[in-house]
C-alpha cells in the first residue's frame, strides 16, 4: 500500500494509529503537534508504544485521550505483547529518523502500515519534518501554527506570569543529563566555572532544575564551588511540569544540554544557550532564540550515548571550554537582560 497516496486517515469508521516513540519530555513535546493533528479527527484512536517506564505522568500532563502501551525491555517478554498487537493498527508512525530497532518493531507490527518519511525539501529539525508529515497525511493542508510544538495544555494566564523572583532577574540552568549520555553531558568543572562567571560578573540569580535522584549531586556541585553567593543560587528539584514552564517563562534565559528543558524553553520562545555535544542535527532547534554550541572539535553529530571514535573521548562536549559558553551567554542572553 502506497501510504503517500492513501486516504487511510480519511476513511469512515474507527482508525487506530500507533506511534512508536521515545518517552522523555523532549520526545513528547516534539510529538505533540502530530498528536493534536490526529485528535482533530474524531474517529482516530491514538496509541503510544514505548519501552519507557517513567512516561505515565508526562503523558497525563501533556496529552489527552492517548492510550499507553508499555512494551517490556526483556526480549523474552516482548513477543507475547507483539503478538497481541500485530496487525491491529491502520497506521504505524515512526517519524522521520527512527532507530533500526524501531523500524524492526514497526515492520513486525504491520509493515504495510508503517510511515517513516524524510522530507528533503524542509529543514532536518524533527518539528519541521513532523509538520510535513501532518500535511502529507492530509491532517492539515498547510502549516497550522506559527510554531509547531502544538502549544501547552495549561492556561495562558499561568504561563504569562512574569513576576521576577524576589525582584532579581534569574537564569534557569539544567546541568544534569542521563548518565549513559556521555556525549552530551558537559563536565561539572566547566559548569562550575560558568556559574562562577555568571555570579561574579552579573547580578543575575540562578535556578538549577533537576529531579530527586540528582539532589545530592547538585548540592555537592554548589558546595564545592565555595562561593559566598547568598541566596542567588536555588535548587528547583522535581517541580511539576507546569511550574517548570512558569519558571522558564519568568526567567531571563536558559542554559542547558540538549534535553527536555531545551524543548520546553524553545516552545516558550525563551532565549536559550544549548550545550549541544553529539546531539544529531535533527534534534537541534534552528530558531533564532536558541544558540546551539559545541566544542567545534568534532562535528559528526553521532547522537550516540558513548563516543564511537577511538581516542576522541567525546571531545565534542568534553573539549568545550567554559569561556566559549560564557561568551555565548553574554552574546545571546545578557544583551537582552
């Protein structure tokens, strides 16, 4: 079946769409415009298939009327689940840049229904590619939003609160990342050097966001700097997503890795410096309010957890000096504060 010419999403009766996708905050934000486009059709039932175990709360925060199907990571337990759902979907959406495991799973579930287009005529960034999918699938005739993340489900009044914390402008920093991402995790000593420059050379305060499992690491991070910063550094640990949105919205800017916080800041059109590392180009927002920065020592953009090049030791991120990031902060953030 040639899906590019198919009217499968226009037929009458129940239509089941399976989305094979990641389950982090960034993944769900990237996917949101596609889900919203599907939800304009009342007869489409949406299923999100993933192996992630931390998804339910994020799914509840960001989506409505999406059924979660959680696949086990143990291959021995995976096949009964595949057998249950094989052939049950009218469309299986993989997005433009699926990993080979995702392609394999999609093919097993129903190879004739798989959709994984790559649109050469539009930018590589996932959001732009997904917008092209939305139009090609007949969900919209043209780009339907000024910005393609699909917005947020909360009241604009909440996100529009611009009260600066204690009257002092502040930056939001996200310095942590998943341990296995060695190629996108900027070393803590460089982060400490950057924080010192911000506190010593500006009057800005800093909010460092993180989760419970990172609390002790972040406390040690601050303690080891031995700064007399008073109340200018605050840890914001495991805040509800809606509060994180309000925090970013009220801030003077964001400094982060390529992560869910990056995509949240990009959605909110907040001036952001992203320490990009090995993140693939299709994960890098190309918008003017986002500054993607790497060391310049390696431009492969391999998007691998560990550096694939012998003796490089992830120099795309490790060799990025604090002074280069500080310059980007000055040029991209401080000039508008």
